[in-house]
């Protein structure tokens, strides 16, 4: 019997040890996290929680700016430069807006010096936070925000004019800094900065020779038109260097005697500019400017004076009977971009009978234009009809005809000037 017990006891001990080992393998090991025991599966849940916390932390906490509501003083990132005077900005939601610099104009990228102005603008603002300052208007006819732009302490609009990368382009009612810009432009011209420099002007002269442009001519480089009465108008011409130049502006009342229309001498590059105030009582309409320069043929151009919007808004007249409509309306050009550089966006607005079928044809040297935007339209309830189209970058400079027809009313011809 003792011999049997001697054999059974070791066997029972082995069974107990094996049972204990099996029990241990079936249990999940634990670890203390924050004073609490958790199983091995719990760290997976903790990882998910940690990822969610990281995601929350990474979400932007900046205030969302809606530039369509109020942009005066707004700070926003510039993500793209379109050209020397137009940029694209983007808010924290990814909404993009185009911003057009007020009061200045730079050459198009396809024009002389345009690529240089664009690169300079990129160096100033691209990828940086800019601050926007409003004048009177919110947007232009293309829906672009109109603003004065700052990067830190740098007033970008002024910098481009001061250093000869842009010229003054005054378009009322946004004239807050027009006088300041004109002073900077005069300094840049006198100092020969940027495209006012002799090196650039020599390149332009060589290109003019290549295109067999006639010497002894007067070329309008820029003109503020249309302009509201009471606004500051300006015009710049290019002609022979160091010659006497004169300007005469004709209104309904006769020759203008406004300050700023005195005789001048063109600079060494042949540039000459005048700036004058349009009288607050000037009759709205298209008015003639006559320019002369020694050794060159006289040049005539027209510019448009408009009444302020609040004055122009009158109660709509009673709609005449349908049979009398043809006798009550004509076709009037309200606005036209002229002169305009090739490669730029041109536009024309007419006023005629409301809700009437209108067509437009633009004739260049090569024949009628097939540009997008010149399709037939119906005038709106106020009789206004507008077309906008791009002038080809290879369009021959000159005065080109526009023919507009209005069904049941008649047809008019208008000329606009394309510059190189």
C-alpha cells in the first residue's frame, strides 16, 4: 500500500502543476495605466483616443473671413500672383478670391516688362500674409476685390509705382491715394526707375523699329476713361524725346482751363504726362482731347465723363406702348475701354430699349473677331447691354471698328484703340 501511495503522490503533484500552468495561460496580463488595471486589448482603444485628440488639435483655430461681406483691414494669405497688379488670396476654408490693386496698372505678362512686374509682385506678396484696405468700391466689373495691399509695413501699390513697375491708373470713385501715386510716378520717371529707365526704353525703341512703327508720332500710353466728374483724370503719351508737348481738353463749354494742362517737355524717353481735375459740373459725355508734339502729327482721342451713380439713378420712365417703342429709344454707348493694350480684356456697354435683341461685331485688320463673349444678347430691363472680350495678344495696333445693331432700333459704329 505504501508503495502505491509513493507512486500516486508524484503523479498528483504533476497534475496540479500542469493545471496551474493552463490557468495562467488563459488569463490576460494586465498593466497599470493611471492607477487602473487594463487588459492587453485596451491600449488599442487608447491609441484611437489619442489619434482623435491629435486631429482636434490640428484643426485650424483662426477666424474664418468672408471677404464678400467685409474685407477692410482683413489679413489673409496670398497663394498666387496672377500678374503685376492682380493676386489670388485664400482663407482658412480654402475659399479663393481675386484681388485687383487699386489705382495702378502694370503691363500684361505678354507685353514688354509685364513679366518683370509680375516677378516683382511675386517677390513682394506670394506665400505671405497680406492686409487689405478698402476704398469706396468693393469689387470691379469682373467681380475682383478692389484693395490697397500691404505686407508688413510695405504699401505694395505704392512700391510698384515708386520703383517703375506700375503706372498710375485712376478710376473714380476709388481715388484715396491718387495724388500720392502721381507724385511717386513723377519721381520714378525723373529717376529713370523700372520701365522709365533708359535701358528699357531703348529696348522698346528697338522693337518699334522692328515693327516699322512710324517715327514722329504720338502714342497714348494710358488714359483714365470713363471718369466721374469731380475725379482726377490723367493721360500719358510717348513721342519724340525732349520736345514741347501740348494738350487741349474740350468740353461742351469749350476749352478747359483746369490746372495741370500746361505745356510740357517730354523726357529723354519721350514720355509726357498730364493730370487735371474734371469739374463737378462738367456735362457727362464723350469729350475730345487734342495732343501735339514738335516733329509729330497731332493726335486726337476722346474720354468719357460720367455722373456719379447716385445722380444717375432716376426713377425708371413709364414703359411706352409696344408700337411706340421704336420711336422712343436710340442706341447710346455708356462705356468703352479705349485705348487698350493687346492681350487685355475689353468691354463695351450700351443703353437702348429694354429687353431688346442686340448684336455686336468687332473688326480688326484680319476681319471680324470671333473672340468669346461677342455673342448676341438681350438688353436688360433698364435697356443696358454689355459685352466683354479679350483682345488678341497679336492684334495689330490701331483704331478698330465696333458695329452694334439693336433689333427694331438701328445700328451704330464706334471705334476703339488697340495699343502695342
